[in-house]
C-alpha cells in the first residue's frame, strides 16, 4: 500500500497544528520517520514509536489480552500517521490508547479519506483501492480506507471528546504531482502488483486491465497524495483524576462539576485558535509558546503573518542554538532569512542575556556533564558544531555555534575557533557536535579535525580538553576513546 511522505503544504499545516500540542511524552504510531515525527521531537521531551506493520502495532488489535508495555496515564499525546486504518480491532486499540493517555491527553489522527480533488489524487486513490482489493482477493489482510466521519464516530464511541476535524484537499502544488510518490508507486507496480497477478486465477484479467490503466495514468499525468483528514480529540477527565475534596459528599459534588467545567475551558482548542494578540491580552504572555512569542517580536503589528516563519526558524536551527547565535550573517545563510530579520533575532536574545544571563556559570568536569548540558542538540535534524569556552576553573565562559549543516567538519577551521577563544580569554575548549543519525561513532573527518585542533591549541596555548559527539541517548568522548 502506498503511504505517502509529507509534502511542503502538509508540513506547514502540521507545524501550525502541532504548535498546540506540547508536553513531556508522545507516542507515534506510523510508517516510519517523517516530518510529523520531527515536529513531535520538537514539541515533546520524549517520543516513543510503534512502526506500522510490526508486531508492536499488531498488539494494538488485542490490547486487552496483551497490553502495550506502557504505564497508565503515561503520554500527553498519541499520534497515528496513516496507520489507524491498519489496525484490525480498532475499538480495543482505542481503549488501550485511553489507558496510556494522561487525564488531559490528546489523540491525533492523520488518515487518508476516500475522496479525490483532482485527476492525480484520483489516480492515487484508485491505486490504493486496487491494492486493497488485491489483498482481499488473495485472502490476505485488507484495510479499507476510512471516511472522516467514520473516524470521528469511532473516537466518540471510545470516549474521546472535543473532536476536531480538518479535511486537507490540496496536497501538492507541483504541475506533475509528487515525483517521489510516482517513483514509489511504479516500484510497487513492478515488484509487488505485477508478480501477484498470477495468483488471482479467474480475476486476473480484471485486475490486469485496471492495473494497466492506472500505470498509464501515473506515467501520463503523474500522481499526488489523495485528500486526508486530521482529527484531534481529548481524553475525558474521570472523577478520580479531579482534585479530591476533603469535606462532605454534598460539598464535593459541585466541586467536581466546577473542576470539569474549568478543564473543558482550558483544554478545548477554542482559546488556542484565537489570534495571538487576543490570546496575549486575555490569557497573558505565559499562554504563548516560544514560536508564538518570537512571531510577536518579528512582526509586532501582525504576529500571525510571522508564526510559520518562527516555527521554521526554531525547528531548523533549534531553540537553544538560535538563542545562543551571535552572528547575523550565519543565521541569514543557514535559515535563508533576510539580514534585518537575522539582526532582529540576534538583538532579541542579546537583550535577554544582558538582563537575565548573570547566573552562576556551569562547571564541566566530565564528558557526562557535557552531554547533559548539550543533550538538546541530540534532537536537532541538522549537524551543529559548538565550541564550549572555559576558564582556568573549568567554568563555562561562553558556548557558541561554529557551523551548521551538512559536512560541518569540512567547514570548521581551527583559526576561527581559537580566535573566538582568545576574544573570551578562555584557557581551554571543549568541541561538541551532534550526529542526527543517533550513531555517535566519529567519522574520519571528525578525527582529522580534532587532531588539527590539538596541534593548533599547542601553538596558541589553549588546550582542547575534549571533543564530544552527542547522540539521542549516548555520546562519544574523544579523550575517553584515546583519540586526543
């Protein structure tokens, strides 16, 4: 079955939508790493994953007999990405979803729906339908596409409320459709559908005729993701989760009702859908997320127009990295923004440092302390090199981004690093960078760069204490690995 990746229009929509979701833990149930998982990692401290087609996803179908290995009230959000229809017994799966969601937890479903907006979308829908019917004819598990209202009914019956539905009809703006999706569909035709025709017996000619027609349509007009729906819902609050009242039952009854009413007001999306300026005036600045605050500062009169830009800036650069960046030209080059916007961002965070940056400097004495300090880098999708500049007591004077992007090591020059160290009167440096692949193994370029820095440090009298590669749950220390 063709399960498309997320295109640019959908990325923008998901970015805006997921701006409303935040918390400590999220569970992703889908077809592999994509833009949705990237957004989840951006907004949640921890993201677990169940991949569609694996035994873990199948366990949703019989969750009452074999619960998922998660605690009760564990997740702030459970997100299904083109995978909800693949679960055979969805009612038990939703019961299990409710079990692992926190009292105010939410569910997010991104699912294809059986409608088509243009010829290319119709081609994709017909292709998926052909694969579903082929599986049914071969007595394999087949999973029909769900209608949006059917998804809503199932969620409501399971016990979710505050349901919101958004149908996404326009999915691709390219004249010939999505080239990657076209290549994927042709690959499935060649390696899966065509070889399976011999097993269809008397129905072979019927499927062959439809397959040839779809293949010709893909080659002639292209193919595009067919429309899909984004559905969100909220777990209802059970009485046991409300604040207990220590007085009589008579007093307790209105107390419960009042708490439920307050929860509905705070948890519904109505307030979050207000314009930013109105939300700031009604709820205060604390109600705005970091990208929304940044959007306000980028465009004070029209923050809504800058919200998507702010989301992209923080996603591409990392919230901590962008707050520490002092070079407007590097921001301009890396993020493809105008120089005035880059200057505005650098000035904004410099004001913050001057007012609130007088706290005690951290002391970094071990690779583990460096990893704990730099761990937010592990979630970045691009490679970042940072220099940590220390005084004689091992206290951090400053840390600064050296380079961002692919092939970072090739762009890092010892002269630039040690010039910055001397400007800060640093006596030692720790170099730190992330591997988005989650594998902290040093590359040959990493090793070569480190050796060059060691030699340069001896010349200028500033020691390179260590080079730390940060991954999601671990790190590599060049000093501990005898690479220094």
